[in-house]
């Protein structure tokens, strides 16, 4: 299987939305980019619009909390 590529793009967000996403990412021990990708991937999977063929752990699994 070919490795999936990541493509950068500009995303403009309202300040309040960005702050809320940043706090949520911090709570889940993710980067802001990782949190946005997690939420998009989860929404696409739930809507039946993403067929994830990547190997490895489920990309929408919850983050591991450090005790």
C-alpha cells in the first residue's frame, strides 16, 4: 500500500472557534492540527464518507490519557 501524503492548506477560523479547538486539543493531549484532523476524520467516518484503508490503530480512537 502506498503511503498517504499530507498536503498543507490554509484554514481561516473565527478566533473563538480557534480558541475552543486549541483548548480541546490541549485537553486531549493533541496538537491543534491533530485535533482538527481527528474531528474531520471522525465526522467523515460517522457520515459514511471515509473509507480508511490505513494500517495501524483506528484514527478516531480516543487519545490515551497519561495517569
